[in-house]
């Protein structure tokens, strides 16, 4: 399974970015292999469409689950259409490691 996190950094100790479309970046975690890959968010400063573009990126990465703080309605529809499950974490601040543990519970 591939889990995509919105993040402010590239390590497990980095904070989960509560924004989806305008997150600083994304960390893709393959829980089968344990491999992580960092992706910059090219849409962080977009004037519009940031959420939809980020959702399309998540779909292109073959994401199974998105862990984030908040997803807008248009991005949510795009993610759901791609079959991506959305898991929101309300705890702030929250590290990626903490967010993964909350998801597993």
C-alpha cells in the first residue's frame, strides 16, 4: 500500500502539513518495502486549482491513502474519483510518524 503524507519536511520527524493543495511537499511511503520518496508541491503558490492538481499528482503516484489535515471539496472529489482514501489528522502539530500511528489505530 502507498500512503501519501502532506509534509513540511522530508523525514519522519517532520510536521504533517495541515494543507493539502498548498502543502510544502509530499512524502510517499510504501508500507510493503518501507521506502519513502519526497515530492515538491509545484502548486504551493498557484493562484487557483492547487487542490485539484495535487489530487491528480496523488493519483499519478498510485496513492492508496492520503494522510493530511484538510482537503477542500474539489480536491476531495478528485481524490475519491481516483479511489484514494482520505484520512485527516486534527492534531497540530503532528509529526509524520505520529500521523502514521494515528492512522494505524
